[in-house]
DNA sequence: CCGGAGTGGTATCCAATGGAAACCAGATGC
DNA sequence: GCATCTGGTTTCCATTGGATACCACTCCGG
């Protein structure tokens, strides 16, 4: 395999794909790109996310170096999540997907209606 | 809600996000962007995909108008999947994510190693 | 002084999802 | 005659995701 093959299971880019192919991670990244937020602030902004998934998602993003977690020893403890420079470069690309969604959502919904009609 | 809010559960862009947040769909789209392929050709190119998931994924992409399915009445039946113009515009954006992955995979893996070391 | 709420999570349970494998019909190759 | 190819569907089981409860701690209102 001289040329890296994204479609091979062992290709490292598949690992990154797994991260992008995580609905909650994408939403968190897009939000943090606009500025740091605390745990419960994120939870309130992202409708439908459970505490478990948010906690899990943030842990994953931190591990990948896309998000930085900072805990302040206040009472009660305050935890702030901020995007890293690396994460910001990814968020840029993700933003392009959001733009695509907004531009083409009508076309997709029309296609779905046509498909369901035929069935 | 005057400004559309991607983070609201009922926002239609969340539907598109769900499609993008599908590992197999992204891989299929990226492959078909290079040219039409038959079912088993896709299966062989995408390492690790099961027949069930490939069939399911293709059905979804067809429903969304991103992929066109054509069956030829040969024996045995030949089915060809091709990307649509709409799908091509999305594949473009997805390609940018793949580029990001290739460029920054080393940084991500380094971050993971650091994180796991600390734990 | 006694709830109730807010902090950032973890633990537990159950439904839904994903993957592995078998099976299908029909024809072709050996 | 048996395996193999076509493009799937069906069945079963492991993993995952979501809902809910709970944790320790403190502040605030009554």
C-alpha cells in the first residue's frame, strides 16, 4: 500500500473520521469555536444531549487535543471548556458542512419527499 | 427563534448533520465522488463494512438525493451507484475533512499519547 | 434551620443500533 | 454437481445511546 488508503480499516484517518462521525462532537466543536463555555452552559445550548454523552464527548475531544478543559477551584467547582488552535482548524472545516446543510436542506427534503412518494 | 439555531433539536440542519455523522455514508460518498461503482465493488473497497450497513447506507443516501441507483437487467442483476450533482457538492466539503485528517492526524495522535500518559 | 437549586459529573438500566453470519434465487465456471 | 458470483434480506447478539437517579457541596430564600 504505497498510497495511504482512507478506506482501509487500519488507516489512521479513519480514527479522525470516527470523531467527525459523532453528532455531539460536531455540535460541541461548532459551539466552542465561538468561545469558551462551561459544562452546563453547553448542556443548555445543545438541545437533546444527555449529561452522559456530553461528558463522554468532551472527554474524547480533550483526549484528541481539540478542546482544553480547565477546572477552577471555586465553590461549587467551575469547569470551562475552550477550543484549542488545533480544534479551531477542524471547526473551520465543520462550519463549511453546516453552511452546506443550510444551503441544500431544501433540496434534500424535496428528494426525501419524492423518494417516499414513490414507495 | 428568528435566527435558525442548529443546536435546537428540531432544526432541519440537524437532519443533515445526522447524515454526515454517519461514518459509512461519508466513506461511500467520498468513493462515489471518484466515479460510479457497483454494490460489491463498494463493499470490497470499504474495509470493514457489512452488507447490511452498506445496503442501509446506500438506501439512505439515495433517499436524500445524494446518490443515484441504477439496476441493469443482466444476469445476475447489476446495480450501479453514482453520485448526483447535489451529492457532489457535499462530497467536495467532505473531501476537505479528509484533507484535514491527513494533515493533522499526527498532532491528534500525539495529543492522545500525552493524554493517555497522564492517566 | 430547612428545603430547593445550581455546580460537574458518575452509575444504572433499558431500548435501539451495529456487526457477524446465514440464507436467498438464478446463472456461470470448473 | 458443486462452488461462486450477483445484490441484497433476515436473524441474532454485543455494543451503544438515552433517560433517570444519584453524588458531594454550597448558596439562597423563607
